[in-house]
C-alpha cells in the first residue's frame, strides 16, 4: 500500500486559484487531501529568461491509480502554460492514513 500513495506538488499564481483547484481535486475524488501553503517566491528560467514570481505551493495526496485523472484535471484547470507537476511516491507512513488516502480516491460505484 505505501508505494501506491503519492505526494504531488504544484504551484498556483494566487491563493484563490489554489483553493479552487484544491476543492475541485477533492470533489472529483482524484485527491484525498490538498494542502494550500503560504505564498512563496519562485525563481526559474522560462523561455531563456530568469523569472521571479509569487506563487502558492499546493501539496496533493493521491494514489498511483488516481494520478492519471489528477494530471488531466490539473492540465484542464491550471492557468499556467506549463504547470509544475511532480509526484513523489511515499515509501512509508501511518498505515491508517495511507489507507484513508486510497479510500478517498477510489471511484464511486
């Protein structure tokens, strides 16, 4: 079970859009829980230029099985041309919590 749970990272340009995305991901059952963090500053290279932007990091708990639909949903709703979307498999954690993530992301019959 632990290897089936993923922690997915993305960033949004502001808190309102981050909260909206979080709500839709949980409502569509592609995420069990989404943490919307405090605003941060991101520095990155984009189209040959170094950019600096205020962004709101988002941490998404999902499963490997739900990830493809999560990715489709984020691509559909994310305002960026190329959103950051990275997933890290969790190799350990509280068993009951990991089971809860799996249950919350299972499609409803």
